[in-house]
C-alpha cells in the first residue's frame, strides 16, 4: 500500500487516466490529477471524490505545468510517483498532414512529458526517491499507418524513459513504460468513428480477442509505481492482450 504517498497523474480525465487515478487511490495514494479538460475533470472528481485533487492545466505550456508541480509539492506534499497518461492522436496519412498538425502531436505526446518530468525529477533527486511511469503505445514499437508522427513520439517516450532510467538509477529513481494496445477509451472511439471497420480487424488480431479495458492498463501502473517494482527500471510492458510480442 502507498500509505498516503502523493502521485501526480497527467491526462487524468482521459479513459486510461481516470482508471489510473481510481486504482492509485485504491492503492492508498493521494492523487494530484492534471488535465486540460475542465468538464471531464469535474466528472472525475465527482466519481472519485476522496484522495483526488484536480489541477486544470495545459501541459504543453511549460510555465503552467511547472506552477502546478510547485503547488502540488507545497499544498499536498512531495511527489513520490509521476504517471504521464497524456496523449492525443488523429488518424490521417502523413502525406496529408501539415507541420501545424505535427507540432501539436509532438507538443502533446512528447514535449508535455519533458515539461512535467524536469521539475518533478529535480525534487526527486534531492530526496533520492521516486518512481516514474509513462505511457507509450505499441505504435511506437512496431509502427502504424495513419499515426506516423504520434508513433515517432511514442518511440521517443520509450527512449526518454530508458535514458532517464540510466541517468537516475544512482538516486534510486526508476522509470518504466506502459505500452497499451487498443484500449476502450474516448481516444479509441474517435479513431473508430473515423474508421468503423477498425474494431473488428483489431479484435481478430488480438490473441485474447478483446480490446483492453482502461483497468488493465491501470493494473500495470499500480505494479510499476509500487515498492515491489523498485528494482525494475528502463522497461516497457505491453498491455495488449498479446497483440504485440517483441523483445
Ligand atoms: N486508448 C488506446 O487505445 C491507446 C492505445 C495506445 C496508447 N494509448 C496511450 O495511452 C494514453 C492514454 O490514452 P487514452 O485512451 O486514455 O486517451 P484519452 O484521449 O481518453 O485521454 C488523454 C487525456 O489527455 C488530456 N490532454 C490532451 N492534451 C492535453 C494538454 N495539452 N494538457 C493537458 N492534458 C491534455 C486529454 O484532455 C485527455 O483527458 C495516451 O498516452 C495514449 O497515447 C492509448
């Protein structure tokens, strides 16, 4: 059990984020929940009342997320676990996209993680304690069409985590990655609306013959940020029902 430790969860109002918040609260964390979507944050704090403090913030704004980290540390206490579930993707072919779109994808899926990790890590290093879990995607490991720049960012998240894991093991801080396969969330629903046959095709390819539920992803986070995983660092866990099996 986390015994009142603080977890900072980003993308907290999303499909997976909400399940992660609920699971970490059940594990005994007090959760600082960060998301840009004010309406969905209100829903989240309505559903998971105790143990969650909401912070509405655009995580692609370095100063704004820096100020949130400062507030969390002063108002709630030292961040023990940082979990980044933030993400966004559309489904277009690379050749149809423009550089404004690429910049948004890179800002949400990669830069936002740098902006929150830096101020949190500074404090974790001072305390010589902490754990970080980031969300990639199997798209970042095996590639996928119609999500080209997103896939590049998600591969970047893996490299970022492995490199940070090497730099910071000396302080007792571990960095790991959850790499979801298709998961039943608003993000997937958006993709299915654009391409209705996608779900049947996906399900046929998944050995367990179902897409993941957000709680499947939250269970992996729960383990990775627990003391039971304190000797595990720089690793990627694919929660994909066996869809992706790569070394
Ligand atoms: N759902 C899937 O099938 C799937 C598959 C592979 C990987 N993933 C990854 O898992 C993670 C969670 O995905 P999800 O399905 O829950 O997505 P989601 O869209 O339901 O949630 C993402 C959350 O990020 C928030 N967000 C977006 N831009 C933001 C910004 N600038 N500042 C602050 N918050 C912002 C959104 O408001 C949203 O609540 C993402 O990193 C995603 O890439 C999801």
